[in-house]
């Protein structure tokens, strides 16, 4: 569906995020956490670049997904405010919001992964946000 450099439409990327977040939630809950994020790079490369308001929820979802992958790669640090079992629950909530084409509603997700509303977020969140805004 997605080539290495092809930009897709908003709805195509939204639908891909919904599908992959749900798949990763199921994999995580089945104990296959190594499967989380396998499609991340393809989705990120396909996301149209820019900072239009219509892409805000896609950026938040992608930044959440990146944070989930990073938490897994770091061994689920206990200092993070999202517990191991909460990641798939949050992913399904984001997927439901995206599937209904509404803004992401979980306040913890927004506080941690919405760089537009929280410009003081640092590290990986800022790096990914800058990459997504690049044209």
C-alpha cells in the first residue's frame, strides 16, 4: 500500500494508523511486544509533511506510537507515567478517535505527545514533530 517515499492522503494515513495501532495493541496484549511498531517507518514516510491543523491528530498518534516503541526498546521504564498494560488501551482509544475522525481525547496522551499544545515537550517528541513539519 505504501511505497518508501509516496505521500498518501490524509484519510489513507489516518486509516493506516487506525489499523496498525489496533494490530499493535493486540500483539502487545498477546505478549508479542516485539511486533509493536513494525509499520511505523512506512507510515511516517508516507505522512504528508507540513503543519496544517488537519494533521494535528495524525502527528499526535504517530508521536504516541513512537513513544510506545521507545518505551518498549528501553525495557518499559518505571519512571514513565504510562504503565506497560496501559499502552494498548491508550492505542485503542487513539485508534477509535481517529476512526471517527475526531480529535484525540485522552488528556494523558495529549499532555505527553501533543507538541503543538505543549511546546516544552522535549527529546524524541520534538525531534519527530520537527521531522513531520518539514516540507
